[in-house]
C-alpha cells in the first residue's frame, strides 16, 4: 500500500522527507516515476495534470496539499468514489491573516507608491489614511476570512464581512447575499477569501467593482478563478479602483507576457500568502492515511458537491 | 502678540487654517513673510533655517511640529532662555507603531523582493519567516518604542528592547547599556526609535551591524543622524545586513544623487512613518500658547540639556 506525491511547481522532496521522518516504513512513490500504480491508495496532491488519477485503480483518497481543493475538483476525470480532503492548519490560517494585514497596511500607507517613487529618485510626501478610517470588506467569512477579519479588527481597521447568510461574529457584521450591495458600498479595501464554487467564479467583475467606495482597492488571496482579469484592468483604468494586490491567478505561474506584471497599479506576488509547511501538516495527512486503512471517517473531508 | 509658523517642506496653510478654526482671533504670521517680528512670542516650527530665531526679540517658546526637537536644538544660534516643546500625540505614536509593524511584516514576507521580481516578470517562490520566529529589537524604549514593541508583540513577533537601563515592561525584556551586545546578538530586525543626543548620533554603525544576527535587517524611523550612511552600505555589501528600510536621512529631502535611492536592498520612504495632523495637535499647541501668556509651566517642555 503506497502513498503517491503529486506536486507541480512545488518541491516533492520536502514532502517525502517529512513523511519519512514521521514513519520511515511508509511506501512513497513520487509522480511521474510510479512503478507500481496498483499499490497507490492515497495521493497527496497539488495541481496534478488532469486525468492522471484514472491510472490508479485502487486510489481511495486524494489529499490536497493546501486549504483549497478546486485544483483537484476541476478535473472532470476524477475516479468515482474517491474521497477528497483539504488541509486545515492553524499556521496556514495565521500566515494568511498576516499577509492580509500586511497588504492592508501597505495600501493605507502608500508603500507601493513610495517604492515606485524610489525607482525615480523622487522624494514625494503623500498623507496616509489610518486603519481607524479604513473599512476592509472580507468576502468569504469562513475559517480564513474570520481569522483575517479578527486580526485586522485587533489592529484597529474597520471590518465587515460577506457570506451566504448575515450574522455577527465577535463584533464584526457579516452581510448575507441579500445585502451584498450594502457590504460593497462601505468597502475601501476588498479582500477576497472565498472558496471557488460555480457561484463564486468570476464574482470579482466590473459590476461589483463599480459598487465599491470610490478608489477602493482589491486584495485577491483566494483563487484566480474569482477574478475576471480584463474587468480588473478596466475598473482600474476607468478610476473605479485605485489598484490591486493579486497573489493568485487563472494561470500559475503567471505567464511572462501577462499584462498584470507591468501594470503600475497592480502588485503581483507568486501565490505566497500562505504556504503549506510539510512539517506542520504531515500529522493530519498521516492520520487520514491510517483512518483510510481502518475504514474510519476522514478528517477535513470535502463535500464534493459544495466544493469546500 | 503673534504666533509664527515656520514650516520647511511642509504646507503652512493647513496649520494656519486649523489654528484659525480653533480661534479666529489669533494673530498668525507665516515665515518668511513676517512684517512684525517684535510681536512674535510663540513659534510653531519644523526644520527652520539656522539662525532665524535671533530676529524675534520677544520670542519665548519654540514648539516643534513633531515629536522630535533635534531640528530645533541643532541650531547653535537659538536665543537664550527660549523654551522648547515637543508634540506628544497618541495618534502620532500609533501611526509610528503601524508603520513599524508594516515594515516588519514586509521584511518577513519578502515584499520588496517580490516587487523587484515583478519588474522582471519573474515568478519566483520564496519561503517566508513567521513573526513567531522573528526577533525585533527596538532601540529606544520610550513612548514610541514601547508602543511599537507592544503592537509587534500583539502580532506575535518576538520583541526585545534597548534603553539606558534594563527593565521589563509588559512582558518585554528591555536591555540596558551594559547588555547592549546581548540585545544585538538576538536581533533579526533592528528598529531604531532613539532620540537624537550626542550619545546616540552615529550609533547605527558598522561595529553595531556586525553584532546583529546574520542577515539582520535595519528599520530606521528615528532620525538620519543615528546612521553612519557609508557603514550601512558596507554592512549590506559585505553580507552582515540583508537590507534596510529608511524613513529618515541626514539630509532631507534625500538628494537626487544619493546612492540610497538606487540600492536594491534599501527601501527609501520620504519621512512619512508618522506625520503630524494639525487637527490632532492644535489643542496642545494652543494650550501652551495660553500657558505662556499667563506665565504657567508648559506641557511637553523639552530638557534642552538632555535633548528630549
């Protein structure tokens, strides 16, 4: 019985080493060098090539290396009946919150503008906005959204949330679908932390951007599929948005010729808002490996229909 | 009896408007258009040209527009007996803490490196350090230092302080002069928030940089006089420091030809870590104006010998 590691754009070796350090008897195969496909029952997966899981007749579980699972679910050729799990990791949640706080502070303090001015040897004062006067609207108020919201709130930002239904969590008002416009019209900095579902794909579009406060700013740290890329350019160029920080893209790595790279009001980071540390999540993966073997319910299993 | 506004590189109009809005009967003159120098008893001052205060025979108080007063005290031709005051403003303190937190998060998350990579359309992952594993050493543990330290601590950074004498304030260990080396050898990010005195001028020098943890990073948000500029370049180029964020300089605005502008490991911001909002400090200035008139003790008066 074997564990398969499938890791595109990430280093599989650190996963093998970390898993072996927990249990040196594990039988681990690394894609694409797989001699014994029939032995594979459990795959640990990041952005696998579509269709490959058809080649493992005894596969029972595909475990995402990250919090997101859309990179798995978007494959139309997944074997039937395979269970999908996601990572739930406090460190991953905390790292994401830190990155969102960093972006919100950088926006209010004009850090990117000052950095651009430095490239021109240009000493140019610009007054700043304080967190107390800045409303951050968080779209998607699950685990990640709530943690980011509370971190921002603790650092004196005004915070509102958006989720399927309205509620108040730890003093923060979360607006539901019926009140989406009310949420948008208050928002200076829009942070997207939604899961990818058929409903949320393309939700960051021109119509939405127009409803935000004048000169609002977008931070997308969820998935590239949420954003209609041309609509972002249009909304910035027409003055509805003052700019955007994007950590995720429809195609990753972002192609060299992509217009985002060169846009002076768009900051590109290479999907580093939160990066899974194998050490920090090996235990939950191995727990599920054991649960699978003994036929128990898995932890952090994804509802495939909902998509999260 | 008249108030003089002396404001180099800053807009005097917002000061006049704000003071007038509090008391429209105030007699305010703006340097250099001063018709009645004999009427001036109270000056509100930012980076005045050296020697000018000799021209006001009845001047009693020079009030700094900011928390620092070295820009006043360094003038060897101040009239004798004139009192100096500084601004103490919670908002100014808070703004400074926010900026220090922003810099520390930007450093740990490699934000400047990612921006540089963006200019080259270069998608390049780099793993980050978490706040929990990053020790920020704060030199100068007065009002500003303590506020920054507590904000960083609240955001899970490891924080230590350095001051004249050792103490523990709200769980944070502050090292005294005898233990400076112990402070330095633990420090990943060194934040300078010292006042400028004869002892602290040039304290940020090569010998000090060599004692920090390997690849340490400097954040100077105090005053340009603390830093030996060539020593910084040397320490970065020889690999003792990984970089620096500088908000203050020996000459401001930083001259166009200065080598800091183009150094890829130095981030320049134009003295904007905390900017005095006239609205937020007009009251304390006018309070001192009234106290001066009635011969009472001033608030926030500076000990000229100590320099703070």
